[in-house]
């Protein structure tokens, strides 16, 4: 079993998604695979922008909604063969209509709770994961889409929910023990509380989703893919003379993430630290076998 995670920049466009699909196809030879994906790059911010504009009574939220819808529909048209587009376009349109309904309610109430924020941003991962599943199926790959809210359970701290690992691990193990599909696509970042209400794991939470699944399944490998070459000695956007760190311990990686290193979301380390997995970020972040 291996778990791969692709972030927003990796699935930001049809071109990038095609690269992700090629990577996944190449990795399938290694055995049963779970792929965790983020929302298309920039979509989470757009969803939050819509919600905040609506709460402020600003009708320009409708313009942002159109941008979200157009972005996803155009991506489908670029990725999926014309003969197989209909059901995918319909699914995207349905989700966008639901987002619009939520924003209309926010606009009328002029109120935006943390619970509603979690609900609205969840659509980014839901749509992207379903879109990528459709692309893989169009490529002839037997693929299952699984909603992470059916096996990742949290408390009700909306925006940064705390995972109930006992319940979550049991549910993950039960699902994958019964699943016969070699490839499963899972939306990152989202979970559910004891009342069945959508929660989120915090910004960057898709990394955490992948680590939770890998830890529960005792996966052989957890790979976190992004648009940089790995963990570096400094932020390459700020510092020019930087070097790639070929190997780093989990303790060091955790310290760096807590002190501001953006390449990995801090809670990600915990579920895998005791498992001694290889944790990779395009090129190896850390190899601690």
C-alpha cells in the first residue's frame, strides 16, 4: 500500500493534472494506491472570497462564483474526451449550484459562521477529486472515488478540527480491507464530526489527510508531491542560494514546520512519525526507514 498526495499547485490546471495522472499511472506498478488531492490551485481562496463578500452584503460574490464554475468546467473540457464529458460537467454544475445556494443564504443573513465556511470550502476538494477520478477512468484505469468524510472523524472545532484517531483508524482499515480497487482517489482537507457535519483539518490539511490514511493502513510509503524539489535550507521564493536537503529526521521536519517552513503542514508528521515511512516531496523530504 502506498499513499500519494498532490497539492493545489499540482492540480492547478489541465496540463498539471495530466502530469499527475502520468505519475499515478507509473506508480500503480508498486501496488494498491491511495491518492489524496487538494482543490485546484487558488479555488479555496476564491470560495472563501465568495463567502466573505456575501456576508458583507456585496453582490460581487456572484462574479467570483462564475469564475469558480468556469474554471472547473473549462478544466473538464480540456481533460475529458467529449463523449465522456456530460456526466462530469453535470456533476460540477450541481456542486456549483450548491455553492451558489449557500452563498445566497449567507448574503441574505449577512452572517458567516465557521461551520458554514467549512461547508463551502469543502467543495474545492470534492470537485477536484471527482474530476481527477473521471480523468483516470477516461484513461481506462479502474478507479474508486471515496469521500474522506466517511472515514475521517473529528470534533466540532470548525476550521481546525481535532481528529478522533481511534474511530478514524478503525473506519479507514475497515474500508480498505473490503475495497478490491487498486486505485482510490480521496479528497484531502475535509472530515466530519459526530453529527455528520462537514469539518476541515486546517489550511494545508490535505497533507494531514494523506498522513492519517498512511498511518492507519501502515502504508509502505507516503509521498507528498508539490511544485518545489523538496525540503530546502530556506524558502526559495526569498533566498536564492539554497540547497536541497536529501534526508531529514521526522523530529527535524516537525521542528522546521512549526517554525514556519511552508513545505509541510505541521500536524502531518505525527501520524507517520512512529511508523518510520519514507516521506517524499517530489524528491525525498526524508527517508527514515
